[in-house]
C-alpha cells in the first residue's frame, strides 16, 4: 500500500505578479484561463504568452466537445501550459499536456497512450477540486450522455501553485459549491480502503479547517469567508492530496448523472448525495474508520455521535441549501437508469467506497434522496 505520494512540487505566492516573475511566463507558453480571472489579475502584467479563454468554447464542466474545440486553436510547438482556473480549466489542461489527446474519446477509451511532452503548471482559483495535485480529469462525454474520469500518472502537474489573491473575488455560490466538494473529497478519502495513516492526516485536517470555517460563516454571514480564504485554499489542496491515491467513492460516482443530465454544479451534486451515501454506509457497517469519522465530526459540531449527519446537514445548509432530486427535475423513472449508469460507468470510483456498493444499494440511496 502507498503511504503517501506527492507528484507536483507545491508553490505558494501572495500575488500573481510574484508568480509570473518567478516562473518567467512569456513567449512559448500557453495560459488557459477565464477572461474574468485574467482581466483583473494578469492583464496589467502585459504577458507575452498565448492566452486562451475557456468560456469562449462552452460553459460549465469540461466536455469532449469543449476540449476538441480548444485543441483546434492551440498553437503548435508550445512547451509549457499554465492552467489558471477552476476544475474545468485544470482538467482540460492536463489533457492538453499530453503528446496526443485527439480524438478525445479515444483517450478516454484507452486507445491513446498518455505520453506527456509539455510542462504543466496548475493554479486553482477555487477552493474545491484539489485538481492541482491529482492526476484525474473528468469530462462530460456529450454523445454518450455520461461523465467519465481518467487518471494517468502522466497527467500530474509539474508545479501546483497556490495564490491567495485569486480567491478574494470568488462569488459566494462558487465558494460554497467548491468548498463542499473539498469536504466530500476529504471524507471519502478518509473512508477509502486504499487510504493510509499519512493520507488521513491530510483528510482530517482538511475536514477540520472547512467545518470550523463554515461555523464562522454561519455566525458572521457570507462576508465572514474573506479572511478565511487561505485556510480554504489549503484545505482544498490537502483534500486533493488526500484523495490522490485513496480516491473518491460513491458520493462522487452517484453525483455524475445529476451533473451530466441536469448540469448541476459538481460540488452541489455531491452535496445532494453526501449524507444519503453516509447513511447507507452506516446501515451496513458502523465500526472501523466510519466510527472514527463520526466521532471526529461530532466533536467539531458539538453534538452526540448519533446526531452527527443531521447536525452536519444543518451546518452545510447554511452554506448551500440542500435540494431533493425531484427539485432538479429528476423523475422517479430515471432513478433506475441513474443507478445502472453508475454501476456500469463508475467502477473507478465505487471501488474506493467504504462498503461494496451494488445496484440495489445505489438505487436505494437515490430513492431516499428523491
């Protein structure tokens, strides 16, 4: 069992200017970002690199169609790709760091050998995905009406860069969905049978930072998050380290149909599944790591262990109100289809679940959340 693995070298800067200067970003580089990030943070620095704005190729989470469109506009011969953005941009850029990534569907089907031939620098602008320290890229495969992830060691970043300034203008809804995503990463990785004592140090410390931060936001309102941005950026990074090998599990697997069919933001779709999956685990197994997790959560929340998921949901609802599946437009008839899709397409994730999840268990969770 791997006790700990850290692939990228981790850098941190207070400002974008410091980052650009130290890494000497310029000609021969490609930066993939969003215009609303570039304008206030990089435009005045007069960069000489090629800049591509992801939103001009589609909105929302990364897809095969979006990737193909950007691929057609990438310059020839670039040696370094700098991704500055949320999970969409970071996941796209991992693919573009490969020697061959076209056709995208062939890469996701395992028909293309994932050989890396460009330096990859990953700079998150949300406090959620932890993608800057993982080798995972998750795309919506539009023609197949599903989402699928790939994970190759060649898709790890060479450098992961944390810049506190980039989070200060993050809208509250994006903060909420991304940080809950990080919380789920931390919980799922801690419960993974592939975790270790060392990985769990990152899992549990990320959970504590996030939940303690949420309590302050609950008490002080949304603006209470501003002085906590470095804490949340670190927590998301630690959660990314925590699941880099142990993986995410049933929560993520079950969230994918909701995200792909109804375009629910990733963190929000995770929250829609989160406590339902945890209660499912508890129905079948109450000892082992989940007992440690429940005691840890109860201590932070100041409640009895038996009430931990009720109290956790109450706290999370102050950050992002939870919706039932039917409120997103899901029909009861779709639940068996969702369950079948998860079992067929998400074994990469399900294998990391705290208990073995089969079709009946998955369907039961969906019905409980409907």
